[in-house]
């Protein structure tokens, strides 16, 4: 029976659509601005220095040559040592038991496919890029506008500080900080919803693509399909990329993408996830962007 690696297709499709699934470098640059107002969900913090490394040193590090001149056990066993590797014992292991002769595998009938090219030709994939790319651009613009507003408020507070009491300054600072933190939670939640909507949409394409590859390969009697990146040479008739893309567009020209005000997590919990085949019988659970922080905790 023909089997296809679903994990391999998933990995390739996710790599191709990384511009949708990632948290967006452009968004991070637009929202970050060096002020630390907002860091998107998928941004990775800088790793702390190793615990054994000294934070500050009043004397410069000694050169390897100087350390070697000092001699001692450390110099003999360092990375630059000419000491030969130790000879370790090799305990005996049980001999491998002979196996009875089995049946030979079928003769390989090989095909090849470029999942990246299939996804580029996919109408549903283009729909995901277009729809969710627009939402991410809108989120980046909103974050940039908000950051500019916070900066203006901070500058105004600094300019008026001379005519205000210490209590008034602290009160306005706390109010601005609270406003910033609330907006940060909202931006993080909107970013999460976009990422999860992409996972919902791309998951539909990936599951359908596995079935289509199996059908196309089976129709040609192929029992082994390799990724084109693994193939250095092939002959005409072995590449099924365009045929798979054509069939995928016939059976799945579009996918269901959760609306901008629909939280995919709430949809999944409701058990009534809409699909392109069965439209929702009633209104889907929604989450207001203004109330997002209260409805769903931010995901860091």
C-alpha cells in the first residue's frame, strides 16, 4: 500500500509560508523602534551570558600561549594538547542473531515533487498569503501609530514636569504605563490570532495536499516520491509537481480562514469549527479586539 510522509509535506509547506506563520520581522521593526513598547509573540529574547563567565574583569584575559607556558595540569589537558586520546575498554557485546529470509521489497517506481512550487501555484495558498498578510500589515501600522502616540505623551509629560507636583507626575506616569501595558496585551493577542488563523488555514492545505499526492502518485504506479531538493537527476514523467498543483486547485481552490474578530482557540473549544465544505450554522464565537486581554490571556 502506498504511504506518503505527511510530516515531510507539512514541513515543506510551513517553510514556504513562513511569511504568514512567523510573527513578522517587518512588524517587529515597525512596533519595536528601540523603545521596548511592544515585542511580538514570537520574538526571541537575547540569551543571557553563561553562568560561569565573569561579568566584569579588572585584568585582561591571559593569552593561550601564556597559559601554556605556566604549565600544570590544565596546560597538558587543554584543547591544544598533543596528548593522544585515551584507549578505553570495549566490553563484549552479544552477537547479532541471524534472521530468516524475508520477502524482497517491491521494485521502486520513483517520482519527485517540489512542495514549494505546489504551494506557490496553490490558489488557497495565495488566498492565505493575501488575507493574513493584509492583517499583519494592518497590525504593524496600528502598533507604529500607538508607539508614536506614547512617545508624544511621554515628551509632553517631560515638558510640563516643571509646573507639576511630584504626585501629579507620578500619577500621569502610572496612567501612561497602564495604557501602554493594556495596548501591548491587545497587540500580542491580535498577533496570536493571526498566527493561529494561519495555522488553521495552512493545515487544511497540508491535509488535502497529502491526499492529492497519494492519488497522483498512485495513478502513475509510483510507490516512492522524493522531494525535488533530494534529486540531482530525473527524467521526464517523474516530476508530478504541476499535476499535483492542478489537482489541488480543483479540489481545494479556497480554505476557511477565521475572521479578524474570531479567536481560533474559542472556535476550537466550541466544537463548531467552520469549513469550506460545511458553512457554520450560526454565528461563530468572536472576541472583541478591545476586550481581547480580558477574554484571552496574552501568549508570550
